[in-house]
């Protein structure tokens, strides 16, 4: 079934924009994921297999989220960090183009400023809840030997360290929530998928590219994906989840920078 209307959020099951065939929708999903988080998922699986077969316990290995790209050369490092963040957002530009071309636009995902107070309140609440539960889950997974020690940041102590970490947090949030939560779930729904198959698929993709952290990263992000997906079907807006994700990562990255070398309860920061 085709329609010219752009229902918000995940849209209406089986109702796709005029001129967009099922084959085109499948191609869009595969291309966007191949250029972004689907590719990251494949690399994460390979990385985890390498960790498992290294002969070193997972808890004795580390996964660095934000490391130097030019050790000993701070200016070059900064340039590369900015370029990395900028080019990582290119798939979001592709999603924007595909949605505009089909007559929907990012507004169809709830990426607009029509509900700023509600979006911010929901995002902050989600960040507090998911961030707190996530930290406990990570510590439990690490203590059980199922997770690597996640080093949230290992950048040199330069003036640009915190701005780069905040930029990286924003980039993660925009890319993941627009692509995996918004675009993928909307297109799957337009293919005729039911609510929970779409939610589960989105959550599985989210979990896959976090596998490099270990089993804890996989399961924790799958649970987060299910929760976010369920709420997205109710709220119809990506922006609260983008805000929540950005806040979680900002606190994690900057918190790690502050706590590293000062506490012994955080893996890799003692």
C-alpha cells in the first residue's frame, strides 16, 4: 500500500510513500547500514572473536572508546578527531536525503523543535534511568569476566579534550538514534513488519556493534534497544532518545576523564 502522507514515528504498518517499492526500501536499509552501524557490527563481531581466541581473559583486555589518533602530535590529533566525528555523520545525511526524497523528511522521525520541553524532560529522565542501570550492569558483567574493561577516553591532556569528547558523544547519539531507532524501524514498518519484529531487529543491530565490549555490552545494549524501540512506537519522536544518548555518553566520557587514576572501583580507571 502506498500513500503520500507521512505518518510520524514508525509510520503505519505496510503503508509506504508513493513511488517507494518494497525492494527500494530493503535496498535503502541495507545501504545505510553497510555504510554505518551495520558495518560496525560486522567489525565488532570479528573483534570479539579475536578477543575470545587471544588466550587472554576478557576482563584483562581493554576496549578504548576515544583514543588518540596521532600520539605525540596534538594539533594533528585534533584535526583527525574532528574529521572522524564529521565523516561519521555522513550516513545521517544520507538518511535525510532518502526521507526527503520520499516526501517524509526528518520531521517524520520527530526530529524537530515542536516539543522542546517535553523532549528534554523525557531525554533527561531516560538518561538518568538507563545510565544508572547501564553502569551497574557493566560492573556486574566485568566482575563476572564477561566483559572487557571499557576505557571511555584516552585522549591527551590538551585544551580540546573535553570539546572532542562532547562532540563524540553527540555524534554517537545522532548516528545511532537517527539510523537504528528512527530510520530502520520506520522503513521496516513500511515493509509491513509488526511492532515487535521491528523493535527486536533494531535492538539486535544496536547490540551487534557493541559486541567489541563483550557479552555485557551486547546484552545491555540489546535491552536498551528494546526499551528505546518500545517507547519510540509510543512517542513517535527520536529526539528524546537522541538527547538521552548524548547525555549518557557525555557523563560517561567526561566522568571517566575526571575519575581515571583517582578511583579503583571503575575498571581501567584505577
